[in-house]
């Protein structure tokens, strides 16, 4: 037996019985979830979660919390999905897992979109953009910029929306995604018309008031 195997074996032996049990519960929940028994799976995940939390097993805690969030999301209980998803985000941020941060941020964004609360997605889009830029992930950066543009458009901040869309279109063209770039450029053209119309209307009101 190698030294690595000895250490792994010793850790398994020294692990508290309730943690071993929680690992079994997690595996049982995986099977239940795959079988479509979401409520049974949720109960098992929650039982495992409590044990992992008690013992400070953060990787296991994050994995279990994400599963809990996924079940709530699948059952359209979007409000309840947010809490476990945000816990996962906090753990990923704490341990510098930027890939994990990006992935769970996308789930949080999608959840807020389902709740029809687009403005609350902004911090997560900006964080995803930051990570994408650091990692040189152009596709993810473009998607984040489109998301930012969509939210700013919804808020009526057309200038910022146009800026975000323009950056996204530039990235897509650089990637050779011409169709995607053209769709975004059409949206930009529409927003510019709307912006110009608003400025003309504003000027007209000003002349009439003088």
C-alpha cells in the first residue's frame, strides 16, 4: 500500500460515523433524484447537508446545497432555490473557486429571471464578466455583456445597454459568430432609434416651454 493510500485509508477510518452516514444519504439522494423522486431526494440531501455543515465539510456542503437548489428550481420554487445557491456562491468565493462562482452565478441569474426580477441579476452578470475576462473566456464574456445590456434596457438606461451590446457584438464578430453579432447589432440599431426619438421629443418640449 502506498503512503497516499495509507493516508486515505486512515482518513476514512477516522471520519465520524455520522459523516459516513451522511455520505450514504447523499448517494441515496442522487439515486432518488435520478428516479424522479424529488421530495425524497430533497429530504435526504437536507439530512446530509446538516451533517456536513456541523462538521465544516465545505466542499460537500456546497455540492449538497447546489443539489437542494436544483430540486427547488425544478419544482418551480424559485425563492427557496436562491438561498442554497447563494450559499454555494459564498463558499466558492471563499475558496477562490472562480469556475464554481461563474457556474453558480448563472444559476442565480436564471432563478431571478424566472422570478421576473431582472434588475437583481446585475451583480451576478458583472461578476461573471469579470471572471470571463480574467480567464480569457470570450464566449462567457459576450453572454454576460448581452445579459447586462438586457437589464439596462429593461431599466431604461439605453446608453449603457448600447455600450454593453456593442462590446458583445464586437466579441462575437471576433469569434466568427456573425449571426449572433448581427442579431445584437439589430438590437443596437433599434435602441439608437429609440434614444434619438427620445432626445428629439425632449428638445421639442424644451422649445415649446421657452
